[in-house]
């Protein structure tokens, strides 16, 4: 037996002036005012995107992600909160980490954001992997991402 499912925008709470380019797969999430979502983006349930945030193409935002206001999320950014603690995917959503991105954060293309918190005003360089929470405003890059300079 085969099961085919279409990409869709389903059960999304949207603010004013939201732009979503298709194809996109968004469900059970909230988008603030003036949010832009590029094509080939997936935003999963229980996620919240703040006012004025721009999400570029090919980005994956998993469940339980909160992104603040006026953020920029580059092309192909991956958010991941199942940390494979038992060496395999965990079907128990309650055990997944939470990801919180502050206001005015810019995340460069190809970055990976694990179950962390990033404070306001941070810049994450393209291709970086954020493995630890960031509590100081600055520019971070690398794998794992490290502070390059304070802002």
C-alpha cells in the first residue's frame, strides 16, 4: 500500500501581510505580522515565528521552535531538536529539546541549529553548527559555532 501526501499550509495562525511562497509545508504553527516564508520551507507544529521575520528557501524548522521578531533565516538552515539520546530517533515528542531564537538574530545559509537558546542580536555565520546556547550578543561561526567578535 502506498500513501501520498501533498505539501500544504494547514492549520496555520497568520498575522497581517504574511507572504508564503509555494511549495511550502506549514502546519499547526503561528506566524506573526509581516512574516516572509520562501519556497521549499517546512515549518512544523508548535512553532512560532515572530513579526517581521524572513525565512529563505529550503529551510526546515522542526517542532517546538520559537523565532523572535525581525530575524533573518538564510537558505537551507536546519533546526533539529531530537538529539538521538538513545542512538536512534525518539518518537516521544515530549522528550525533544526546545529551540528559542531571540529578536534581531541573523542565521546564515546552511547553518544547523540544535536544541539551544540564542539571545537577541546574534549573527550566526553560514554553515555553522550551533551546539550550545548563546547568551552574549556577537558574531558566531564554525563547527561548533564559537564567538568571533562581540557586537
